[in-house]
C-alpha cells in the first residue's frame, strides 16, 4: 500500500488504512455496515 496511487477495497480495514496513509480509495459496499458507518462520518 505504501507505493499505491489508489486502493480499491470492500473491507473496513482496507478503508481505514487508506485514510490513515492518505491514499485515494474506492470502497465498495459490503454486507457489513462498518464501512458505510465510517464513510458517513468523514467531512
């Protein structure tokens, strides 16, 4: 992930690491609501 320009993920942890490492990311909805909850809190 260190040299990635973009991250594509459907997991909560993939989304978190993308945010922490300040990477552009596409987060696809999964059956788990943790990702949607996380993204709804971002400014």
